[in-house]
C-alpha cells in the first residue's frame, strides 16, 4: 500500500500500522522518499543500511522478532533515506502488509506532483492519494502548497488565487496518474471535521469520483489523534 500526496501521509501510515498490529498482522513501513526517524520508529524498530544488499535480511530478522518494523537507507538530520522502489518486494513480509510513503510534501497540506513523482514500489496493489482539507479555500502559495508552480500547471489556479474543490481534486488525481491497471486507487481527505468541512469534503469526493476514484475516505487526522474516519 503506497501513500502519495500531502497533508497527512505519515499520520495515515501510523494509524494503519497501529490497526494492523492490533489485529496481529505483520507490518513494514518502507519509504521510497525521506521519512522522519520518529515517524518511522512509530511503526516499529528501525532497520537501516547503507548497503541495500543487506537490508532484506536485516528487515526479515526484525519482522520475525518484533512483528513490525521500518526499513530505510542511511540516517541524516533526523530522517531516513528512502529505498529504491524495485527493492520493496524483497523487503515486504509475505504474510503481512507493507506501507510505503512514496513522495514528499514538506509538511504542506497540498502539493503539485512533479513528473518524476511518485516513486511507486514494484508490485503495489493500492495507492492512496492524500490531501489536507485545511488548504481548501486558502490562497495558492508556498504556505499551503508544495511546488506551487507545478500545482498551477496541473490545476489552472494561479498564485494568490483561491484553492477550489475542483483544483484540490485535480491535484490529488495527478498523484494517481501512473498507477498501473492492476492496482486499486483511493483518496484520503485529511483534517475533516463534522459540519462545513464534511460538506466540502463531499464536493471534493464527487470531483474525485468523476476522475475515476471510487473509494474516498475522510479522516480527522492529523489534527485529531486518535483520528475519526468516515467513508463516502
């Protein structure tokens, strides 16, 4: 399962990992982009190696011992380096679930997905595009959008203009454009609260449905922990 987009990917990974561990399912977090060490350790013991040749063996050992783990490359400045997408199948537990953070957003609620993104792992079966609802109705700028120039090209919304529901949905759909036919696509709208934001999320969900995404989930994460979840 790969998470792309912005505004709640890491929180979603931690939440899903917790649910899986509670159910007795082995779980591995293995980002293909940089991930904060504290977030990776929130899933399970951290396994890192500068040599990717040794990483599968070390990861398998930790999964057998603890039932959950995070795997990555070298650590630097409080982050772990991502692993090559082609290596994910060798790391994945055969009797468990692998959670992949497949692109970065610099903590912004939305992003413009560049041509080289996301770094989806080989054999991925589900890709979830994430967006933070707190950006909806706000000006399109660096505070609310990672890579605003790319976002503008994708959505037609210029700098300083209001981020609309249609633009929000188009930004999320861009993160799903390279998903293979054999994989499922879904969207996760974060920072949702009952009331107005729920109604706004429903409008975005309709736009996503028109774009071919049939599963849209709403969550109060990351602002609320534990988060509440609703399905459109």
